[in-house]
């Protein structure tokens, strides 16, 4: 539940923040609300199509072996989560700048009002499509559908509420703090999914276990305990992991972290001194 809540919260907050920025910058443009609403609806519709296609692909691949299919979905989710963190570390500021440039063009008459709808539709479509794939990855990792839906609804409500509050000026917390915390959580979620992917492939005899189990902490922190369940969802905790699981977990964690560090823009002061 917590994993789906975190993923949906982050994706919803990103879309809500961009929507708020566009709405605030375009507040003096006549007909703004109608086009913004059209963009949101178009983005949601596109996301539903992607979600439907994901389910259809799952049905078509049913005969390929459940372990292999589940591992493929988990692997795709890991790649998307990692790429998402790396991409946001690099392009978050430019994405906002590009949106504001479009609004300026609309205000000056260089672009049609439909450009506002396109900006919002693409943002909602991107976040919604990623959410659909991530939640499908959680389901492939064995999380109960009820927990995924409940967590997703909680994350959606929280992300929308924070986005509205930030737009209204009710929260003075810098947005970067939200994304720093959620980026860390998504990092561990991705590594946890990678560990689950390795476990599924080991069960299907596609990967060697190397050592099974590498350790056993079930007597100290059982998987079915509240703390164990929370750590399993948030960080991929396994009381009896294999050596391959730990190797894959650590490798994915390190690769995403290095990618985020490498692409992160230098502070303006450092750029000026260079």
C-alpha cells in the first residue's frame, strides 16, 4: 500500500505542480480554464489507454511463463523508476521554463490557446502512463490489488492536495524538498523491485541463487510483522534473501544514484566561476 501511495503521490504532485504553474502564469489569458481542463481530460484518457494496453499485453503474454513475464514487468518498472529519477534530476527546471515559454507565446499571440491544453495533456499523459506501469510492476511483485488501489487513491488525494495548497500559497515549503524526499523513496522502491525481479527469476531457474539464503533475519524482523511488511514495500526488505538478490539490489541502487549525481546540474554559482 505504501509503495503505490508513494509512486502515485510523486507522479500526481509533479503533474499538479506543472498544472499550477501553467494556470498561474496564464491567469490573464481569456479561456484559460477551458483549455486547461481539456488538457487534463485528454491526458487522463491517454493514460487509461496505456493502462488498458498494459493489461492486454499481460493477457497475450500469459503463455510465456508467469515467472518470466512478472520479471519482465518488474524490470521495466525498475528501468522507468530509475530513468524517472535521473531525468527529473536533470530536467525539472527546464521543464518548467519550457512551459512558461509556451504560455508567453500564447499571451503574445504567437501560438493558439490549444498549446496550453497540449502542455498539460502531455504532462498528465506522461505521469499517468508511468503510474500505470509502476503499479503493474507492484502487482507483478505480489502486492495485493486491494492494497495497490487503496495506496494509489491515498497518493492521488495527497498529491492533488499538496499541489493545490502550493498553488494557493498555503505551503511555504520549497518544492525541491518534496522531490528530494520522494526521489530517495523512489530510489529504494526501484532497488526493491529489482531484488524481487531477481527472486522471481531464481524461482524460475533463470538465474543462480549464488547463496540461498545469504542470511536469515526472520527471527528478528519477520516478513509478516508490521515493520517487516513496511520495509518490504518501501525498500524491498527480505528476511531470507539470496546472494543474487542482494547483488542485483545493490547494483541497481548504485547505478541510479550515480546517474542522478552525474546529470544533476551544477549550482549557478559554480557555473559562473567555471
